[in-house]
C-alpha cells in the first residue's frame, strides 16, 4: 500500500512539472505571418540617415588640380604613412574645418552636407567644381537580448534595416520574442522608444525599420523562456520534495 502511494505521488508530481513549463508555438516564432503568396509590397520609404552630434566623419575634397585642395585634405603622418584627419561633430552640431572654420552638419544627410561644402567653396571662390566625399566612420548598432550573438556591429554603408541588423547578430534565438522588439534611438540627447512586431508584414512601414547610427535593439525573452527558467526551479523543488517523501517512506517501512 505504501509503495503504491509513493509511485502515485511521484507520477503526479512529475506530470505537474511537465505541464508547468510552456513551450513556444509556431505562432510565436514565424515572421511576417500575414504576408500572402505572390503579394507585392512597394517600398516607398525615402529614409536617409542624418548626421548626429558625436558622429565622426571623413571628408575628402578633390579637383582637377590636386595642389589647390591640399589645405582641405589634412593628413596625419604616422610610421606606416599618413591618413586623412577625421572630424567630430561637436555638441553644437559643428565641425571645425580648415579655411572654412565652423561648419554646421548636424541634421543633414551626407548628400546635403556635400552640397553645403560645394556651396561654401563656390561662394568663397575657393575651389572650382570640387568633388566632395563624406562618410560616417562610427556608424554602428547594438543588438542585445535573445539573439545568438549579441554585440556592437559596425555598418559600412549609410543604411541598414532591422532585419539586416538581426542577421548580423545571428538572428533571434527560439526564446526571443518576435512581436515586441524594442528599438532605442538617440538623436542629439533625445531618446525615442519604438516597438515593432516581426510577425506582421507591417514592420516594413515602421519608422525604425531602417536604423540610424548608434541605435540599440533589444529582443526580450518570450514566455517559454521565462517559464522554462521558472520550471527549472520548480523541477528542483519537486525533486527535493519527492526525495523527502521517498526517504520518509523508506524510514517508515524500515521501522515497521
């Protein structure tokens, strides 16, 4: 009779532990669930990253006569050669540029910044038909939370989507929540918090589908992950209780 009681008690506890741990379903993990076969979505997004305070930019100016552009292409000499000076956009949104002095770049796209330099060179009759190349050197994003390889990732171009960013991080783990991804964006001291749902095709219309430099992407754990962690604790508790019951029963059997 005691043995039957012990076995039944163990079975009840064992199945209670199993049912207490929920599992992720297909509905939780599949992307773009409402996208139909052969459906066409036209990308009307004209997003262009804008220069921010703290950005480091490289600026190179060229003309048919390379000697006249030397004052604008300052080079730092080093043991292995030289490299162009980089420019930091300060807290006022300016860079300190040779000959021109303070140039306000914050809030401009790189194309707009190029046109601004061409205008200044033309107005001051400094250069004729210059070609201006500008590149952001510290364009990077941070991906954290339930992804396979969280970290800080540099971006070589001027535009990267959140899907590409998650791909850089190895995609979400099975424990990552797809429908509530948080993007934190900082623009000159003002932070915005936007959440997007990767299970819905409307993600392509989100204002944070295309990322800007220094965006932070956080993937929170889903219910299965949280329940799993709690379940591990519960299983440990169940094992301890079961061991106690078995030990007590054995002592009782031995004494009787």
